[in-house]
C-alpha cells in the first residue's frame, strides 16, 4: 500500500521488530495510523509486513548507519505526497550492563551511539517531514516521542552506561522540545520502568564472566537474577504502547509520561530521597557495606 492513497495519519517507529516497538506498531495501527517501522533484518521486515499487510511498511536501517537513515527519511517523504508526518517514535535502543570500572570502552561507546547519538540522527533526518524545516507541508506539525526510562531519573549500579544514555536523552529531549516550539512540533518523553519484554530472556543469558574475580562479581549476579525475576512479572509492553498513542493523540500531552508498576515507589519517590540515603540503601542491598568492612578489617 502507498501511504499517499490512505486517509490514515502516518507515523514512524524505530526498533519495531520486537518488544515495545512491536507493541507500538500494533497499537498505533489499531488506532488508525499507517506505520513505517524500522528493522535491521530482511526476515523481520518480511514478518511484520505479512502480519500487518497494507497498514505497515518496513524501513531497513541500523540506527548507526547515517546514510541508511537519510535514505529511509527520503523514502517516507516521497510517500507522504507533501503531507506532514504525524509522529516519530524514537524507540530503538540497547543495554550494555556491567560495572563501569570494568565495562569495555567499546560497549560504552556503542551504548551512547545507539541510545543517544542515534536518536538525534534519526530526529534530524525526519524532522523536516514533521514540519520542522523550510519545506512547506500540508497538515498540522507532527510530534516526536522519545523512549526514555526511569533509568533516566534514577541511576542503578551495573547499568551505568544505560543510565548515562537515558539521562542524556532526557536532557536532549528537553532542549529539543524548547527549540522546536518555533515550528509547533512537540516532544514527549515516555519513561517506562520494568516492562515484560524479551529483553529479560537476553539478560538472563547475558555473560557476566568478564567481571568474575572483581569485587563486583557476586553483587552483579544478584542484580541480574533480581532484574530477570521482576522484569518477567512487570507490566506488558502494551502499556507503553498506550502511552505512546496518548502522546501522539492527546490535544495537550504532558512532557513526560511514566509507565511503571507503582507510580509512588517506582517513579516519584526515588529521585526525592536524599542522594546519600539512596547510596546507603543501595550499598546495603548489594552487600557493599559488608565488603567494605571486611576490606577495612583486612587492612
């Protein structure tokens, strides 16, 4: 189906193959949108195209490939027939867990490149289609939805690279939202907590052996087991997709939308606690206080 022959509003969702991205595609199509979804592999492109038929079109690009992103934006622009793109959902992302002192620098660089730099590149490429540019397009300005995380508000140990990328995305989104006021393009941040997606199966099998022999070995495996257990029982990805739909469709959406199991304990309270108290609580939970005492006694 050519999007130009449809009366549906058109959105782009990155990282559409699984998890939250796939849930966003399903929810937005059900809400009447035509969805362009980015995937990296041909197999995923074929699978999604078969599932959603003429309501969906796959875009093939890696978020680290600037040329492919530009080509995808040009493809979408060519099918809009001068209309504005209704929305861009920057969902693609990854996580590289591990203690920062021992995390390979390549992992940290890729974390920032994918979760932060890549989001800006995609935004720059598609912004003119949303109405943020010199091109005169028909229709109201579109919206940008950036998929952040509660990890962009409260940093947890062994997720330092991911925390850095999401804290950065929060700041980037605030600056972008204020800069785009002149074009009428809004930026909304969705902040999920733990969500039940296939990521927890990946985390369960994630190899932590590179950190064996460090002082963080036992605590790292404890955090891994805890995260997998709680992640699998977390709210479904459809909850996040509903928040994305609200961000795109509400007349005046809030700048931030939290999607958490318990709003008070999972979102509101942690950033309000005194920083040193939070440090102490985390250290107690991980057993760092006992490790520190043992090291001091040995010395």
